[in-house]
């Protein structure tokens, strides 16, 4: 079939850039957006040109800080951690022997102050401050002082101990409660026993310190608090040692 152009037909000329610009400018919203983008781009470009030395300086400073942090961790903190752990080994040996009943007081003193050419917990906590070993040394020192009957010193060190371990942190709070109880600060003892029982509930520390908190609540006349604590043991920790005679204490709290 032959193809042909209709008479008088003229193909439409493509719009040139001037016509396109006129169309865009005819749409005021679109034109404003484009002008705004152009203006912003120009401003950013101008600002960067004027401040490029500052930008590069800031990037360099961030890079130096990152390298410095990695260097600090790798070349200062890690060796410091290893050194502190090595120093603490002997103090831990003295502490464990004391806990097992071998000449308790003298061994606790050695654990605190050092022996066999190694530092004790007090020096480790001070010399290696910021390390995990120093943090743990505060726990050991606090419980050693508690066993030596130095309750204020025990509280001071135990309050400096921080841990995400559900047992150790609860036990440190409970030990503070013990120290306050020995100082006859019964309200404080009750509060710390309660904190210890509520810290990361588990079958070991929760009933242990709920029981102590309950007894302290009875002592200070807070029977409602005692009832809640003893009921929690009866309902949720039936297999615990503390649940054995819990009905007797529930009767006292009612």
C-alpha cells in the first residue's frame, strides 16, 4: 500500500527549549520549586566554596578521633585490663580461702591490701580505675569489708559496683541491705533488700531478698509490704528454701 501525506499536512515541530521554559514558567508552582532548588544548590555550593577548609578540617577531626579511640582501646585499655586481671588473681585466691573459712579475718585483709607480691582489691580499684577488673574489685572489697564488720566501708565500695549480671548486681544490693541492717538503719536496709529482690527476677536472688525484705518490713511495722513480699514467694517461688515455712510469716504479716 502506498503511503502519502495528506494535502496541507505539516508535521508538528518539536518545542524548543524556550517554549518548554515558557510552559514551565506558566505553571507558577513548578517554576517556584525549580527556582527554589536552583537557589538552594547555589547557596550550598557557595557556602562549601567559602568553608571547604572547615569542612575538611571537621572530617579530619572525626577521623582522628575515631583512630584515637581505637588506639586507646587497643593499646591502652586492653593491656590495662590484662594487667589488672593478672594482679587480681592472688587477691581472689585470698578471698575464696576466707569465704571457705580458713582464718577469715587475716585472709580478708590480705585480699583487701595485697600479698605475695600482688596488689589487693583496694589498690586494684584505684590503680586500674575504669577497667572491668577495678569494677569487680569494688564488689570484692565491699563484701570483704562486710565480713570484717566494717559496714560503712562496705557500703561505699558496693555502691561503686556496676554490673548487668543478674546475680552479682542483686547480691551487691542485698549486701548493702545487710550493711545497713547491721548499722541499725532498718528503713535503708528494707529499701535495698526490696531493690535486690526486684532486680532481674530469678529463682535464686528474688526469693532470698524478698524474704529478707519481708522480715525487715515486719520489723519496721510495714505489714502490708511484708504480706506482698511473702505472698510473692509463696505463689511464684514454691521450690525455694525461703518458701519452706512461708505460711508462718504470712500469718505474722496478716
